[in-house]
C-alpha cells in the first residue's frame, strides 16, 4: 500500500518540542488511525521526494522559513507539488505548505500588509465550502489556531476560496478536486498555540499587541482539528469514521497531542 507522506519543511519552537513534539507528531496524531504507512520526508536535508505514483497523498507542514526566500529545497518541493496536482494525488498544505502550494500553481505570496496574525481566531467558510469534500462538514464559523506573517496575496487561477476572516482573505482554498491549502493550523493544540505566543512575546509587544490577552483568548479548536481526520478519510487511508463525530477528535483540547 502506498504511503501518506508528511513533507517536513520546518520545526516547531525548540523549547516546545521536548514536551509537545514537533509538527509531524501533531499531524500524525490528528490524522487518527491509518490503514496505510505514513512516511516523513525532509527535503531541506536532501531527502528525495517520491514519484507521484509512489504515494497516496501528501501533507506539507508549516515552517519558520518564508516562501518568498525561494530556497532551493523549497522550489524543488513546489515543483513536486505541481506534479502531484497534475496527476491528481491528494495534497494538503498547512501554513508554509499552503503558501508554497499557491505559489507553485501560479499564485502570489508575500508579507501580509497588516503584519502577524497569531492566536485563536474565528474563521468563516465560503459558499463554495458547502460542496467541498474537505470543508463540507465545517460550520459557517469556527475557531482555529493561527501564526503567520506571510500570506497568499493572490490565489492561483481557477483556485476556489473556501475560508477567510477579516484579517486573512485566503485562509483556505482548493485547486482542482483534491488539493487544499489552509493558512491556519489544524494540527496545533491550545498548548502549542500558547507556547508560540509566549515565544513571540517581545516581537508582539513591539507591534503594540498584548501577549497576555492573546494567551487568555486561546481556546481548543476541534472543528479545525477535524480537517486532518477528514483528509485521511477522503484520501482513502483512514479507518471509517463519522464526519460529524470528527468535529471533536481526541487531541483537540488543551492537552498536548500524543507523540
């Protein structure tokens, strides 16, 4: 059985990893029980990305790097994503992965004109989400964990916008029938979100924000977290489960996800 591949393009904050694990651990936990192998590949270390016919689906993690830096490993990964889409291999890009997917398909990425978005925010779905395989079970509005300074300034031609809020007009989109990008973090627990805010305390104060208030506003985000299990299910690699029940996966609360 071909594997689901997690493309690791960054690490979480070093201080959080010993207790909470890293991005791939959070994603693995969020996917739930799988009926196929799961492989983690890090292109930054020169690890080879598989041919499209050698995998069943791909998830690209977030990163502290910036897509606009156009690192050689990032450009190679972007070209690979475009090949996957051409061959109808399901893809989910998260944060950096979301932006890289957009850029690889002709969209534009850059710094957000309003600076950083961080904390638990409320995101609304578009009318197109109603018939979308990944977003159709989502409520009209749902909380999600966010932390990003760059954004998809312009979607690729033909991309379908699926979610937004007052800060970020492109929180989710779909290309074709089975490639999605999400700017928010479905894999983040509330503890991970608090850890990010604490880590960025000094820079947030320079931007005239109150880290204490942001931390108090952090909540669990079960609806956003459910997208990982839904992605696993619709791409054929997860045990069958009820979509409605998926809105409250086991690792969506304040506790750290199992690693």
